[in-house]
């Protein structure tokens, strides 16, 4: 039996930004995770107007984590032509890595999405959740987490994280307005966005 612990960092990553990277690093350190798998979503039902090729989101994620040997990116959901449900994705990872304990990492806003996800009860038996505080979203996060656990069971661990007020929405807006994004996004991703004329 191995005692490996992997994090799964799910997101649209449109584009990936410094808060994503920093929160993954902090969660990795706090729980001593062996590896974090970044999992860019396919085109999820509630975000079906993304207006960007999923492969661009995948490429940017790959560039952002390059050089960090504890970070990996998975194309499972990107390559799935139908809708990917988290419970199925985590189920596949568990089959592939039967002896690994998984920690699914979300921000304070996304943990509440779990009510809309498929089969949260089962998902919470497959992995632990880590909920990272996010500026403007963390009001009574403890209470909200307690409600989720009371309803579905499982374990949700709350961490403070880097508390960076960054969002992909703001980055897309800044690019459209011709403003600089260097402070919010890894350099290689800034270059990719410029070269491929994304978000203009
Ligand atoms: P968008 O504005 O397009 O929704 P986003 O910045 O929220 O983009 P996502 O790809 O939606 O980024 O987020 C992926 C995961 O990272 C989610 O669980 C989200 O809650 C979390 N997250 C994103 N930004 C932050 C942040 N600044 N602090 C904490 N968690 C964050
Ligand atoms: Mg978001």
C-alpha cells in the first residue's frame, strides 16, 4: 500500500492565473500532497459561452505549471466530447491510481456549486474537498461547509490560502481594454495570450 496523496485542482482556467497557482502551492504544502493534477474542464453546462478553444485553456495551464515538478495537467475533461461530471472524472482517477488519496481543491465560490453537481454524496466518498478562502466570497464559509457536510457527508477542509483578489473574468476584461495583465498571470501565459490574440 502506498500512502500517496494527490490534489486535483479543477477549473475553467480561462485563463489560469497567479491565485490558482498560489492556492495549489499552499494546499500542497499544508497537506503534504505528492502531486497536484490541474484539471481544465471541458465546456461545462453553466459556462457554455466561453468563446475560447478548450485546447488554448489546456495549453495555458501547461505553460503556467511548467517547471514545477509537483504539478501536472490532465486532458481527461478537455478531450471528453460530452459533459464531464466531476464524480466520473474522480472515479476514473481512482481506478487509475487505486492507492492514492485524492483532495479536490476549490475556491470559496465553487464549493457551493457542489449542490448543482452530479451525485455529491458519492463524490464526497471518493475524495476529500479542500475549500480555499477567496476575497469577497468567504462570508460564513464555515457555516456553508457545515451545511454541505451535514447534507452529503464526507470531509471538507477549510484553508485560508493566499487571499488574492484575482479572477479570470477581470483578466479577460483587462486584455479587452488593452491593460497589462503581467501582475496577475504567469509570464508564459501572458505571451501565449498575446501571440494567439485571445480575449480581444
Ligand atoms: P472566472 O472569473 O472565469 O470564473 P476564476 O478566476 O473564478 O474565473 P476558475 O477557473 O473559475 O477561475 O476557478 C478555478 C478554481 O479556482 C475554482 O475552484 C475557484 O473558486 C478557484 N479560484 C479562482 N480564483 C481564486 C482566488 N482568487 N482565490 C481563491 N480561489 C480561487
Ligand atoms: Mg470562477
